[in-house]
C-alpha cells in the first residue's frame, strides 16, 4: 500500500515536471464573451493641502471574441466587439455616486496567434473627433507660480504623458496592449513549472543598466511564471500563470538629459513615477482560453520643487480588476431539447375504461 502511494506521488510529480506548450487552441465558429470589472481609487493633494482627497471609480464592460476562421498554423481570424462601458464615479462632498454608460461600438478585425499576440488589426469602429490636447508642462507650472525652465516644462509634460500610459496599465481597461482582454502573453517555447518569460507592454524612461545615472526610453516588461496545474476557486483543474511588472523612474532627470540642462538650472527637485502590478491567470486545461484573470496594482507620482518641503502635486492610486469568461458557445452547439408538453389527464380516469 505504501509503495503504491509513493508511486502515485512520483507520477504526479513527474507530470508537473514535464515541459508543455502553452498554446491557445481556437476553433472556427466559437464565440467567447467576457465580463470585466475594474475598481480604482485615486488620492491626490496639491499646494498646501495636508490630506489626500480620495476619488473612486469603477468600470465594467463586456467584450466578445468571435472566431471566424482558423489557419493551418493555429492563427485565428477574430472579430472583437466591445459595445459599451459603464462608468461609476464615487461619492464626493458635492454629489452622490453616479453611473453613466459610454457607447464605444468597438468593432475590430484581428489575427490572434496561439501565444495571444495580435498579429494584424483592422479597426472598423466608427470614428469620433479627437479629444482636445492638454496644456504643456511649462504652462502648468507657471499657472501655479513656478517660473520653471524649458527642461522643467519637459519633465512635467513627460510625467503627464507617461502617467496616462501607466494608469492604463494599472487599471487594465485600455486597448489590447494594456487590458486583459487578450491575455496572457504565452511563451514561444515549452515550459515547466517555475519557468519564466517576458513580454513588453510599454516603453518608459528608465535608468540604463551599467551606465550610472544615464536614462533612456526602455521596454517595460511583464515577467510571467508558469505555476502548473491547480484548482480554480470554482474547484476546476486549470493552468495557472502569474505575471508581475514594476517601474520606478524620475522624469526630472530624464528631461534634464533630453534638454542638456543641469540640476542647478532647474526648479524641479524630482518628478518620481512608480508603478507595480500582479496578475493571476486561470486558463482552460485543454484549449488554454482565458477563464479568469485577477489583477491588483498600485502606483504614485509627484512633482517636487526646490525650496518647498511638500510636493507641488502628489498622487497615489491603486486598482483591482477581474475578468471572467461569462459564456462560451462552440460551433454547432444547440440548446438542450425541451420535453413535449404533457396533455392534462381526462376526467374520469383512463380512456376506454369500462
């Protein structure tokens, strides 16, 4: 008995040590519908304000992957649909929570590889006018009484530009490079439990390794780890993948290097931008389709001016996002047959009874 238990344990261990290919298996005609819910808390203070003012938002939307064709190499021709998004702004001192629905009408034809790379994309969404651009960084500083240099204005402009990108990463509700709609990015090679791989999600100013304080725009990568086969919260066997990303950079230093300015000629002390996130993915055991993704993130940024103890602007944010497969229709699937309605019994019991 003891020997048989040991043999079973060894067999189970062997299965987890076996290298496998994490490739998504699409089927022509299948349709997957996902529900995404994101909760965001942003806290900000500026000027002489001592306390952070919180602001809560939540987003929810459904998106559909309608698989139209699968090529010989497993690449799927997919129609992606995201009709609308519900946005809820939390309570403030001036108004109660309010929910609005933004009509998106996203309709995008794309090719998706088995490793979840979008290889081609044709946007069929009706076009909308571009949003007006924000003021540049130098105007922003001068409106707050800071007579900054051109490098200072560049630093603040870069911050606002990259903050938008980082917050899209943090909240997982943007386009395909930042959302969880087509995820996770799979490895190109076979993997065993504990193996890692990287995929680029953005590019941000970061310190160049081995070059002191010198900075440059570099890739921002997620590091994925295959955790093996485990049980989901619903009790089903799934493949588990986890991913982490971290950013810690200073826009002021990067701006000074871009413009050739010195620290002495700048009013800005530092403009830090930080961000980190962790995502857990549950994949279907056979098809590797995403079944669920749970993500948590946090970040912060600030604009610190020389001679002032408190940042001119300070912001910290955190987010939580959940994506779940809501329905999965396979080609040729039909609803279960319904039983024919039974006739009510006739009065008097059985027919023909004497």
